[in-house]
C-alpha cells in the first residue's frame, strides 16, 4: 500500500488558491492547520457542507494548530466549545440543531463579534450575517475525497 503524500500547502498558497482537494481525514486536518496560520482575532469562519462532509475534521486541524489538542469534538450537542489561545479565545460553534429563525436568540453575537476567532459549522443557518467580514469555507464530499473551497469575504 502506498503512503499518502504530504499535503504541500502554505499559508501563502491558501490566500492565492482557493480550491483544495484532500484525500484523507489527516490531509483535511492538515489543511485546517495551515489555514489557522492566517487567522487572527476578529475572524469569523463560516463552514458549509453536507452532514459528514468534513467540517469538524477541518476544524480539528485549526484547533490543533492553536491549542495543540489531539482531538476537538463536534460541538453539535454542546452548541459551543471554547478554547483559550494566547490572548484571545477560539469558539467552535455548531448550528446544526438550531432553527435558522432562532439562532440570534441564543446571543450568538457575543461570540462572533469582537477580538476572538469564531468557527461556525452550518453557517448557512446564521441568517443576516452574510455580509459580515468572514471566511467562507465550503466542503464537498466527493466519494473518498473532499473538495474544499476557501474564500475571503473581506
């Protein structure tokens, strides 16, 4: 069995190129780690994709880069996981279980606006924030691969 090739992606290439294909979960995590290197306080990351597309796996890479945690669990049941990083916080928010009409009722603006970093899974349920400065990441499951489109909406 051939070894998987290391994903050769730099922070610069993420800014220049916006579509990536990963072949394994580890490659998806590694792309998340590379993406984390360009995030700064105040950034909002909108993650979109079908159930099982790799949103949490990508987020695990981001969290690993900032917190050196081996595993970041899905926040589907707790809604928001918080991580302390340097002089700010990273919020992993999962809106899967929320109706788009009540998302703002939970006080989400307290998490997404300010100097922290917010990663939002199922961001399409966050109606009314489409024009905010953010990163848009769409993940598509293509059989055994993932197509990941990263776009800055700044």
